């Protein structure tokens, strides 16, 4: 009987693998395939008019951080690449922090509404996703440009005498990304807060805890998984954003996505573009590993 059971178990395992084979092949071709091609290109020699020459070279990876002087061939840091990398990480972190500041009270407000009205509030949060990203970016541009709504209201109210230059700055890029990715922070936070037992909050108040103490000792630990998930969902797409920095920055404030496109386009240096792409992927993987470890510690703590 045991041999028969083992035979059936092996057959079921074999059937499961057969059923999974089409999906695994698609993932291998559609996901892993392009990544392997990009990784391969990063170790080749750039062609004269774009493309690559099939000669092994590590020059692309060297040029991610360093550069050679065109006159005396001395080595130095690639200041342009490093400044763009720093700008990308900085703006992504600032966007994530801004999303937490705005998204946390928004999610808390929705979670504390009556159950029949929460769907309406969530619908209002989801509406921007129904609009094209480029249209949303242009809408924000119309608000913050020199003749836009914000400057017009400030001038009309007498706060300022002349328009404030916001557009085509790092501030404009951060505002644009914050508007675009804010729902990605609200949704996981709301999912965590909806399951929150607010009797614990009431118990904290009954024990004379201050609002800040209730927030720090009760609410934040319970919604930490949603907070971490929302931060990852905002940070990762912000780091690789292309449209918003291109439009809101006016081509003057490049981020990693713009630099990669520039290398594959006007720069005609595909290996360098591939190396920058893998660098971006590595930063994203570090963020995801941080999320997985944080979530794992959270589960162990609750267990």
C-alpha cells in the first residue's frame, strides 16, 4: 500500500510540473530572457552606430562609475552618472517619505469611515489610475507652471509678487511622482488598517495614553507590513521613472531611467545602457530584499 501511495504521489508531482511547464517557459522567455540579453550586452563592445560588437569588454561597467580623460587618459569619477544616481535615489526616497506623510492619514481616514462609505473613498483614490500617466503628468504641470493655478492663487492672495519657478526643477519631479504613486501607498496601508482592531486603540486611550503614544505603540506596529509594502511600491517605480522626470524636469534634471534611454538612443552606447539597467535592477533587488527580511521579522515577531 505504501508503494502504491508513493507511486501516486510521484505521478501527482509529475502532473503538477507538466501543468506548470507552459507558465515556466513563458516566464523564462518573457522575463529572464530579456534580462540575460541585457546582462550579455553589458559585457560587449559598443558599435559605431549603435548596437554592439561581439567582443568581450568590461568598459561599460567601468564607465558606470569612472571615466577617462579624453586628453591625457587619466582616471576620474563619472560625475554625471554619480550625480544622476544620487538624484534618482534622493528623489525616490523623498517621494516615498512624502507618500507616507500623505498616505498614512488618508488610509486611516478611510479605514475609520462607516463600512458603506469606504468603497466610495477608495474609488476616489483609484480614479487617477484610469487616466494615462502622461495626461496626469501634464495635469500636474499645468498646476505648478509659472502661469498655473498655484502661482496664480498665490499672486492673487498677495503672498508673492511674481511667480515661483517650480517647473523643471527637482521639486517639480518629486511633486509629479508623489501625485502619480501616492495611491500605491494608500492601498496597502488601507488594507492593513481595515483589519486593525480599533478596540486596541480605545483601550490605549482608556489607559491614558497620548495620541502619539497610541500611534507609536499600537497603530504603527500593527500596520507596519502595509507601510513597508507601500514604501516598496512607491520607491521602486520612482527609482526607474522615465515619463515624469522627462516632462516635469524638462530634460534638465535627468534620472536613471532617462540616462538609460539616452545611452540606447542618442548616445548609441548600448553596453553602457545595459550596465546602467543592471545597476538599477541591483538597487531594486536590494530594496526588495530589505522588504522580505522586514516582513520575515514581522511574521516571526507576531508568531
